[in-house]
């Protein structure tokens, strides 16, 4: 299974279970339990699961100054 490549805001992804790949701006990152990926606003990202992946994704609102 996968989440297609798409742009999104600033976010933190924490992987809890499983194995797969996170693609961020064309770079493939191996992810599994304990992996944490921070993506900047506008970065192209997607996920490809090799096994069932469980992760938390937290979008971070950018505060106006």
C-alpha cells in the first residue's frame, strides 16, 4: 500500500510499527519503528509500505508573527 507523492505543510511523522519507505522531495528514506521524519512546508512526500505501517503524523501550523 502507499500514499501517493503530494505537497503538504510542515509535519512530523513518527513510525511505530512495520517497515517501508518515505519519499521526501525525491529522497527515499527507510522507515520502521522509532523512525522520525520532519518534512518542511511544501515538501513533496509519500509513503510506500513493505509491511503494515503504523505511524503518527502531526501537522504543525505556522504561526503568523
